[in-house]
C-alpha cells in the first residue's frame, strides 16, 4: 500500500472544522475550484456527499469524478482521506 | 387466463401495453408512467370482463391496485430507464441487484441512476460493438451476485467487480485506443441526465488507465484470496479468467496476461490484483522515507565527529591530548605576543 501523503496526515490528524476542500487529500487547486463552483466549498460538504451513499467507495468515486473530474488516484486519495477521518472522528 | 392473477399492477409495462393493444385501446405517451397504463387497463379491460366476472372481483382488483400503488412493487425494471423511476422504485430496483442504497436525495439520485444503468447494461447491447464487453460485464454481474449470496459485504463485491474490470482492461490489446473508447461509450449511454459532459472527462478517462490502482485494492484482495483458498482449484481458475465460458471439458484457450514491461507495455499494468511483491514494497519504502537521504548522512557525520571528539577527550584521561593542546595554545599565544611586540 502506498504511504499516505502529508496532506492526508494533516487532514486526518484533527477535526476538519471549517477547512476548505483544498485541504482534502487528492484535491488540489484546480479540483478545489471546480468543487467550489458546484457548491462544495467546505470539506464537510464533501464529507456529507461521502456519508450519504453510506461511505460506499464506488459511488463516492463516481460522484467525485463526475463533479470535478478527479482521476483514479485523486479519487482514491480523497476517499481514503475521508474514510480515515471518519474512522477517527465520526 | 387464470382469474386469480388479475392484478394489473403486477404486470410489466410491455405486458400492459400489449393487453391494451389487444383490446384496441389507444396507448398513452411512450414516456408515461406505468400507473397510466394500469389505469387504462383497468378502465377498458376490466369493464369488458365485467360481464363475465362478478362485480366483487372488480372491487377486489381496484382495492388491490390501490394497495399496490403505495409500495409499487415491480417485477421488471421500468423500461430499463432509471430516470423514469421514482426514488422508491429506484431503491427497490437497486436492492434487487443486491445494492443497499442509502437515501436517494437530489444530490445522490444521479449516482444511483448511473449505478443502476451500469447494472442494467448487460441486458442491452453495447454501442461500441463490444460483445466481449457485454459478456464480461454479465460475468462480473454473475460473480457479484454469487459473491453477495455468500454474504460478503457490498464493498468487497464492488471491489471484485472493479478487479475484473481492471483485469479485462489489461488483457485487451492497445489500451490507449480502446480504453477511452470504452469509457466514451459509457459516457454516451449514460447521457440520459441533463448534465453535459465537460471537456476534462476525456482527460480523466486517459488518466484512469495510466494510474496505478494498486494502493486501493490491497486490503480487499487479501480477503478475496483467503476465500478462494478454501474453494476448489477450478474456481480460482475461473476467477482468473472470467471471460472464458466454461466448456464441458474445462476451460479452453485462455488469453495470457501481458508480460511485465514487455513489448512497450508500461510496468504499471502488470498484475494489479496480486499483492505487492517484497521488492516493490521495499522500493516504495525507499522512495517514501520521511527524512531525506542527505540529511541522514549529514546527521551521521555530525554524530561521528562528536563521538570522535568525546573519544579524544576520554583517551588516557587527561594526560597527552591536553598537554599537547596546552602546548599548542601556549605556543600560539607566544607567537602572537611576539608578533604584537614586533609590530608596535
């Protein structure tokens, strides 16, 4: 399993609070802007989108790809980041 | 025609249509809901058979229809068009396929619609002329169903479907040309929603096949393989080559997987479903060290120097090094003093 990035570790280390979507692992500037345009301006909104399909990986990935055009790696990073955050704080 | 099965709500939409045509009733618009057909059926056909059957039966039918309106049980999917289904229908249809859907709200509806479309796809021929694709998808669906029957969690079965998809995409010939083609076919057939396909969908599709999926599939893969070890050997073989149909004598010709890094195939496409080999694990460990290499070497040298100084200080307690040190110092001060005196 590839090790997690610095961004992932920082996100998972504490409650997300009012962090922006850019703080999510796998979501950089471009993807973050696209998500914000669609109305997902904070990380917790994306969290909501992750929780509603009952944390299902495939559905969340599809949604992410369709919403902001994330590739497989970015989808995986974001999903892993959110899942680990949920394991720790939810 | 048996009398006790006269529940039009249980008929499929095509059946209702044919019944209406048979009784010379004008059909409603094609996109109308099944309920419209049911009402028309009841209105015209039940009236016709009122002479044959008692009025009690008719009342029963009406009551039954009203009851079934509440939960709207369906045997067949609604014209294979998920966008026509209500939220409840969508949820029950997904449940039929073994997918435990969460709440279907505005934001999640499109996700579930797309999922249902993907599940329904084996019933429809693909536009890309990929009959092989249809077979593969139907096989994966079969695997998914059999896996779900074994009581495994939904995510594992979904992972397995992804695994099969990945294997298949690997074993196909040039990935760069066929990959986006297949994905575009997906996009085209998925284009029922009002959402247009933005430009970056094309880029994203290429990326899908150039990125390694390895990190995602390690955990479920181990459980998958543990399950296979308990099963007989033939299942493993079928698992490895799902696209071949079982013949009476056993599996016939099987397509060999591409050799690692051979014939221009990038090494990334080797065997994503196998657990990472120790060499690759070591390589990853080396690549992803926390502290950079040069910093480690620098620290090592600093520590070595410190140790040497300590050793030098400790050697022979206080005798020689200090004496020589003091001598050196005194000599230097003498020379300094002399030079100062020499130059006023």
